[in-house]
């Protein structure tokens, strides 16, 4: 069994064939999918997707791109919405200095509020990090020093130093199709070094389809290609990589229901 720990099933790209997308994921061996919240104003849309399928969970959060326009600094609201049993995580949240669609101070304030909500709920925080390694390491270290929390750096494409800091702090690293891209040699070296018990896989669908389906719209079934590539990097059989990453997922996302035996 595989888990797609991060996908955007509520996005318009899937609207016309969502049932078929989920069924293809099941056929590919994906036993759990997590539909990720990016805007509180659209949380109902994410929740409807999760409620529609037994094997889909969801999260609640405000993407850093939306930090200037959404109430992501309201930890109490995040906590309230997270009470729904389908919600298994807080986010995605974090820092994105590549696009900077929101001011950095607003991104940071929203990020810290999500961490507070993660602590209060006991749910993991899903972290987006792009071109912000120094500030990301500082905030994670500072917040962990105040009170511990759990979480994952999703779609990881940052430096090995940030990966090592995250692992040191007790966080997880999730790899997407980027690890299969031709120019991702540095990321592949990082993927080899992350402790196996801290590793997850994801699609970030509909974006970042892995080789050999690069260029297509991504979907949860394609997490199998990423997992196969990571298994080869680590010298593991694909079934062993699937087992380990699935065990890691359910350890981190403790509220997510496990499939019945």
C-alpha cells in the first residue's frame, strides 16, 4: 500500500473526473490520499471531497501565497475547523520567497499561527518551503524551542541543510515527483540521506508529475512512480519503500484511519 500524503483533489483540474481519478489511485495501490487545504474560504470545498470518499482525508490551512488575503493568523479558527474528524493535519502553511505573493511578515505570522494550532490539536503541520531556508530553519527552531509539535516539510526541494535541521527537530520530509526530474541531482542526494523513518511520498497533484509521466496533469496514482524512484535511490524493493513510507504516514498523521486488514 502507498499513501499520497499531499494532493489537491478539490482543484478544478479534477472536477470533471474525480471519481475516475480516485479509482485509478486505488488501482495503483494507493490506500489513502490527503486533500490539502490552501484557503480557509475554500475549506468547505476540500471537506466535501474528503467526505465523498472513505479513503480521502483532508487538512485545513492557508498557503503562504494566500497569507495576505486569508485569516491564516487566526489559530482559534484553524483549531475549530480541525475538529471535523476528516481533518488530519494543519496546513499547508509556510514560507515562499520565490513568488512572494504575500509579504514575508504576513507569511511568517500565518505560519506561526498554524504551528500554534498544530500544538493545540495535536495534528501535524504541513509545511511549504521555497527559497526561504534561513528563515524557515529559524522559525522551526524557535517554535520547537517554545513547545514541541509534529509536522512534515512537503514537496521537499530545499537544501540538504534544511532537511537535516528538520529531521533534527523531529519533523518528516516528503518527496514529490521533483525527485525524478533530470536536474534534481542535489535533491536525490538529499533523498538518499534522509532517515527512512522520516520519509514520506506525495504527488502535490495536479502539479509536478514524475518521470515517466512528466508533462501530464499529475494525479494520486502517479505517486507509485515517485515511490519507485525513491526505492531505487535507497536500494530498496518498491514494496519495502511503500511499507516504510506508509508506516511513517500513519505514525505522523495519527488521526487518519488505517485500512481494515
